[in-house]
């Protein structure tokens, strides 16, 4: 990736922001790191709370939105996140949540989504697989007809609940495996290293499921190495702290291991406090890592006001923020979009078709600009 991005330099000053935002909006892309529970907008949250008789800790939609404006840590965010999802009670709630996100994603040029969900967060509230999974699956299966994009589901284990709970969750999911494309590992990272989850990831591999894991977000580079070598992941979610270990970066470059990076999430959760811009620029410009751009929990990680004014929110705001801080031009952004399809779990022919569409959009844009 370095060759395509190194020439970008400081290509975009402020005068180019609107132009880049327009290009990003046109750019086909896949979203590989987005938690469906993290797409719950405050207005829908309050609508579902009213329907389901759930009391929320915020007195109004405005207060709920304000609570999402500033976090001091991952755990601080998770407290707000888990309180929000308490309104999700019925199959229809889950379908409505996923469908609303898929509609917004399609409007931002997303052609394919691999959507995370956290079963344990619902099972602990007494909401069983038979309620939440059919709702999520209904939205994913209808995505092509309703919104013109494809979608699949990745079931994440909530790491702070421990490996035994993860193994139990996987067994509970067995009747529904035809609705699930893979497994992941998310939630509080520190103190919960990937090596604790070797057995459940081995079992998932035996079942033919794809494997991904959050690592190197707030955790050290060692966690990234463990996710790759011990869990056998096919993608690393976040992974930004790999930069702390140059030998690990070299290994990831050589293997072509994709990283699903979430710039605005990194900003809001204070990953690399004080030097995030430099680290993101290093990641995309100074390495040959396979980087993809994603929104993580877009309803909870609002972009800076200048990005909102030009690029809105969601995945496009993440592209625009990264372009601004790393000085990326259209060619570099197109390479990131192409990476998202290459790193997906789509069939090879579908990947090739999407990558070709990215190239065609870039060529048409360049032709219009000349």
C-alpha cells in the first residue's frame, strides 16, 4: 500500500475537503468493522424505549446525544453503549436497528457489510438467540432488495465475560450457524489477551466459521501477535498498536493480514493520546499494511464538527477524517476502498467486480477533473 499512498503527501489542504468529501461519497466501499448495537441512534433508542417500557438514564434525546460526545476510555464508552442497547427486546427491534443502519450505509456508497453483533450482551438481559438473530438475519437477507448492498453477520464474543462464557455462547449458536459467517472478539481488551480464547476459536474454525478479533486497540502489540498466531484470525480489528513493534509490522506486511481501522473511534477513545494524527499517517503512508476504513460504532463516535459539515457521519466521515490527518488524495482513498473488498469474506468473483468498480469510479473522477 505504501507505493500508492506515499505520493499523497499533504495533498489536501482545507480547500480540498469538500472535493474529497464528494469523491468519498461516490466511492464504492465495504464496511468490515461495525457493531450493529453501535449503530443505535438516539431517536430510535428513545422510540424503542417507549415501545418496550424501558427507562433510560438520560432525560431526553438531546441528553443521550450529549452523553456520546466525550469519553475518557473504552470502558467509559462501553457503559453508555450497554445502557443504550437495553431497549432492544423484540425480533422486530433488531431487524429495525440493522435495517436502519444498512439504509444509511447504502446511502454512503457501501456495497457490502460484515456486521458484528454481541449475543452475550442480549443473552445476559434474557433476550435469546431465537429473538435477536432472526431479526438481524432478516435485515441482512433483505439488504440487497431493500438497499442494493449485501450483508453478512459476524458473532462476537464479549471478552471480559471470559473464555468459558464464549464457548457456551458458541454452542448455543449451533442451531443458527447458517445465519452466521464468522466469529469475532470484542469489548474491554486490557487484561483479556487473545490467548485465553484459543479453544473457542479452534472450535469455530472446525465449524467452518471465519475468525476475526479486536486486538491492539487499547491493548499492546503483543495482543495483535497473539490474535494472528494463536487464534488464526483472518483479519485484525483495529490493530493500530502494531506500530509499537516494528518486527510485527514487517510480519503483517509480509502476510498481507488486513487491519480494520476505525479512525474516529480511535479519536474518541483517545487511542494514542496526543499523537493519533501522526500514528494514523504512519499507518497508511509509511507501511505496506493492508488497511481498511470503518465506522466501528457510528452512532456513538461523532466526528469533529468540521468533518460533520463536509462528510456527515458514519464510514464516509472516517474516510474524510483519515484523509485530512494523513494527507491522502483520491488515489490513496480508492486504494483503501479496494482493500475493503479484498479483505472481505466475499467470493473471489464478487471481490474482483467491486474492485473493478472502485477503479472505474476513480478513472471517471480523474477524467472529470482534467
